[in-house]
C-alpha cells in the first residue's frame, strides 16, 4: 500500500454535530478511500469548544457541573442517534474532565497547561464517536491520537503561547508514514486543534486550529491533496451570509487565498495555507452538505491575474494614530514607536505614513486588544508623539493578484467612498489587495455596494461559480422545507394584480394570525404589544386586536390611529415609547391614559410638572446594540435611545423631584435578532436594576425578533427564547414580562407585487425595470436589505437570466435587487418581492411625485 497516495479530509464542528452530517461524511470518505488512503481530521462538535472555554471561570466560581453535564449529554445524544456504543471512552474522558475541574476548584487556579487539557476534550470526544460510527458502517477505520503524531516547538517564558497557541513545524514525517503503513488500515480518524510538546504535554494550535492540523498532517504524510469541509462550499466574492448574491470562487492561488483568509474570510484559518504552499499540496474547500458542488480549488498558480476576485471585510480593527512634527526627517522615530508596540505584545498590521503622522492598525485575530493594554501603549507613545486610539473600525478590501495593474479601472470604486470617513488607505506591497479602513458601522453597506458594482451581471466563467442562494436552493430540493404562503396563493395574487393596479403590497391574514399565535405560546411573556410602526394598515391592526395583542406606539399619530380604530380599547393595552419628543406629546399621552415610557433624563429634569404623580416606564440602555444593520441597533453609546445605567444617581434624583412612580423598565437592543438568548440578557440587565424601583410591576424586554431574510438563515427558535426567559422570570415574583415585536409578526405575511415595464442590456449587465421603486420599498437602498425576488408569472420556468431589478425613480440607488437570477422576464410579468410586510408602505414616500404601492389584504376563507 506504500504506493497508494494519501488524502487528508478535515470536517468542521457543524459537519460532525449531527447524524445526518456523519452519513454524508461516510459517503465522502468511502469515495476517497476507493483510490487513496484517507486521514480524517475532525473538530469538536459545534458549540462544545465554547462550553469548554467557559469552564475555567465556571470552575473557579464553583459551578462547572452543569457545563460538564451539557457537554456529556450532547455527545451521548449524538452517539445514540448514530447507533454506536462508545460508552466506555466517553465516560472515561468525561470523568477526566470532571477530575481536572475539581482539582482546579480546590487549588483556585486554572492555568494554560490545564486549559489545554480541558479544551482538547472536545476533539477527543467527537473523534471517538466518529471512528465508532465509521466502523459501524463497515469502513476499515482506526482512531489515531494526534498527540502521538504532531509535536510542537517549545516556547520559553510564555505559557499561554506554549500551551494554547503552539506552533508545529510542517515537514514530512517518515516515521509516521511507516507506522501507519504497518498498521495496515485504509482509513484513520484523528483530531484537529491538538498536539503534544516535547515533554509529552497536551498543547493546542489556537482557536480554529483544526484547519492547521489538516495542513500539518498533509505535509507529514506528503499527501496528494488536502480537503477542508465546512458548512460553506468554498471562498466567495464576498461573505455569502451578508451578500447572498456572492459568487463561489472556483480557483485561487495560495497567495490570494491567504489574503482572503487573512482579510476576514472565515471559511479557512489563515495559518493553514503556508504549510500547504511550501509543500505544493493542492487544497480543496467544500461543503459537507453539498459535496457535489465544485467548491474552491487552491493551487500553486492560476492564469487569472489583474482582476478583483473578492470584496472582504474584517471588523473589530483598532487604529493607532501617532502625530508629531518632530518625526519629519528624524532618524529612528519608527523604530522607537514600534518598540512600544513590541513591549506590549502588539503585532502591527497596516501602516500609513506622512511627514507628521503614522497610523497603524491592530488586527484582533493577532492581538489581545484590551483597554488596559491600549492605555499603557498610549502612555509610552506619548513620550515621543501625540497618540490617539480609533475604535471600532473595519477594513474593507478588494482582493486579487496584480491589483495595481487595474487601478485605472477602479474609479467607480472610489466614488462609493464619497462622504465616507476613510481613516487609512493601503495598497499592499504584495499587490494582492487595496484596503480601506472605515468606521465599523459602515462596513456592511460598503461591502454590499462594492460587490454589486464589481460582480453584478457577471456570467459564470473559470473563476465565478454559482451564488450562495443557488447552492442553497439546490440543497432545499432534497430536504423538506415549508413553502412560503404566496406559492400556495399564486393564482389569487396573479388575479389580484390583473384586477388592481400595481405596485401593490398584499398581506396574508392567515400568516398574520399564525405569527401572533406562535408568540402567544411563549409562556414566560405576560403581555405582547405589537410595534405599530412596522405596519399600521387598519386590517392588520384589527387582526392583532382580535388576537388580544396590545399596541406599542411611538408618536401621537399612532396613538390617535389606534384609538380611532378601536374606540373601546383599554388604554392600558397601549404603550407609548417616544424618543426626543416635545413636552406636549407626553402630556397628550397621559391624558389618553396609556402607558408612557421615558427614555431620557431631560424630560424628568426639565418638565417635572408634566410627570407629577404619574406612573411611568423607563427605557434603559443595556450598553450593547444588536440587529442586522446599524440603522436598527437601538442600544449602545452610539445610539440615541435609552438612559445609561451610569446615570442612575441623577435619574433617581429626577424621579423624586418629579414625584413620579416607576412601574416598569424597558430596553430594546435592535431589530432582526435571531439569537435566542438576547431577550434573556435584556431581562437580566433590567432585573439587576429592580432594587432601585420598589414599585416595579413589569419589565419590557423589547422586540426585534428576527425572521430569515437570506438563503441559509435559520428561523428564530421561540421555544429556546421562552426557556431562556423562564429561568430568569422565576426570580422575579410579582413582575410581569412584556415584549413588543413588530417585524416578526408582519414581515413574512407581506409581499410587494410589481409589473415589468422594460428590460435593457448594457455591456454585460441585464436590467429589469418594474413599476415599484425606492419610493415604495426603501429598505434595499437605505441599508442594503435583502429581499427575495421572484418572477411570479413564470415561477416554474428555468431561472436563466442574471439581472438587476430596478425601479422608475430618478436615482442611481433605485435598485431592489443586485445580481438576481430569474426566468427571463417580459413586459407585464408580475414580479414578487418577499418579506415586505414590515417597514414597507409605512416608510414609503411620494418622491418624484410618484404614488407609492397600494395595499390589499388576502382574508382567510372563513372571513
């Protein structure tokens, strides 16, 4: 078997976490084993490394037991679902974990050496299950301990680096090759992320190190190829979860792939490429669940140069500005300045210099950029210059080989940055990227715009493959996915668009009722207030009133609208949450008898007479915003909403002077949140403030419940939201929990119907004009929101045209969708825009003196 080549396959955490994925892994391994010897490298199960990382703090706090139990439960559940009995090795590893944590709790210390042993358990546990399953499926598979194969290079005087971020020399290991050949197995399964030091102690290769392990094993075995499988088919022209029209990159050379990995492409660890490059081993990136998709091949060289191949972004960047006239023609200034960075263990990434300024960036993946370190750095730098920290920032990069040769073609790119604050511009000496450093909150929008400019309308070629959406929809065909309501009601929608004018918003009553009833199942929430601003259509409001929901209003107009529609409604079913409102709006709300929220000290301190004897809610700022875009994040120091908890002393004094009673606390982090723990975190924050307010009756955890907007996004799990809230609510006897969702209730219930007016082709770009523009739906133009777009008239025909969907408004930004693939539209075809029930018509305008889309409700049969 010595002449049979090796192939190394690496599977990430999401790939090894379910029985379905292990069945797919089995098929992949079987196919490769027909022609090669196979070494399988596996990560820990998805989520396990995070739990293990939390063990040191939990252990020292005396509550590590529940975490260990959760780890054990997850692994035994997977083993049971796979039908394999690995009780003995799993129990042994779990007992070892428990013993290590117990010892650490007794001595009150959890150092790097112990952390390495604990964190290695994730991979050791997952691979015991995996090897057992492959044998169960009849494969000739042997379990291999990576610590018997890879030895790290010692690090003197730095235990953290030695044990938790170890380096292993990439080189052939003839002894390992001989050992595996003598063992005689065709397939071996081992761990990523872990190795041993020269003394035999367990060490780790750093977070995400399983990719690095695969590369090291490929070098050690002089493998023919290395294949890395994750939940993403390869590298893309942009982050496909942010830009669904991003295209799969079929091939890159090592340098381009290294640049993309270093600039933020999370599909591959940057340290994995150097070993493969030195050994000239081809790398193939694929998705476990879509192994038939071509993926990305990374080769020693490709013929495609002088071309932008991707737009990438990296957040969390810190800039350090150093200003002084004294540096001009001064010998050694940079040496002195950079010595300060070295002293504090900081690695510099980008550098920009002028006669009086040097600005550098610090990459969070290479630095522990904490506030204390930065303060110490500034103190040292202040001895030679005036130093300033700029954070948070982000890099936005155009990546491609020989990018310098096409600078003359990139004038439109620079126009995108007009009126944007660019802190630093860097053209890489390697001629692989052009990088802009901007405020972090600008990065998502800039990436979307740049990607549309550079890649929309491009046909498939040797470089560009399918979009993420196309791959995802291909996979959907083999899985059971509930179709959206509008597919079932397609005929009714086409009839309506023939009988009534377009553009037109259409809302489905059945979906509205279904969403309301789903929220009412959350047992931990006592009252639900619909955020009226999401959609104020009378029929929608009537549906929710009938379901027993209350209404959250943000203006006197919304209050009047609700009380006119429902004159007999109990005022306590209405919540008024204004922002920077004048005094008379508060006075009007109190006269109406509704709940009133105050989100600033100013009204209480300056208009105390208005609040005399009134019961109020306070909107507090939890300090961190959430959501799918900066425009919908409503917490944090850069948000105009809420009272900072650091102002508590002034707040309590103002409440006493106004003689007001605080009966409720409120916080809202943002919109489009799909992490189930967000509302429990808000409840926890507000519950901590309860001792200040003895008359507290209710806590409002806000809204922002997200819905899937882009292909591949999972829906919010309401059961997990409920479970997380219930744990905290048990400690809040006598206090109700409120919630105020908007988008969750109405987004999926609404579609926008429009008709094709014209089609046009300019150069290689196909434009499809429709009678709905940004005056009807402004979300795509305002913050790059993604809406699914379909040719409803030709729904079952082949999607053969890559096009831009544009409206009739006289603005360049009047584009509803970039790079969409549709069945070739013809004049009069009905185009449907998905998820348009929220923030559509309510944000519409008569810009260009064009009337925005009308509205209709599709009632359920019984109505």
